[in-house]
């Protein structure tokens, strides 16, 4: 007698637990990857912010130097 009309057997409790543990492990791995990527992006943002601030400081230093030179020229012209 051919037994093709029966549905496949239901997973046993140990199989269900194994599947649940596998899913937890997979999602845990994805969570770890997401956390690592977030840390990497934060580091990049911090680096970009530092570079932006450094460029701004250099711009202000150039402006201050130009102002100092203009003041020195004006002072020399008055003498």
C-alpha cells in the first residue's frame, strides 16, 4: 500500500527547538553585523566632523593671517 495521502510528519519538539535556536543565532548574527556597521558609520561621521572642523579652523587661521597682514600694511603706510 502506497502511503502518499498522509501529510509529512510534524516536526518534533527537538526539531522545533533546533529551528528556533538556528533562527535566534541567525538574527543574532545579523544584529551583530548591524551593530558593527553602525559603529563604523559613527566613526566615519566623527572623522568627517573632525575634518570639517579642522578645515574651518584652517580657514579662520588664513583669515586671521590676512587680516594681520592688512593691518601691518596699513600701519606701514601710515608711518
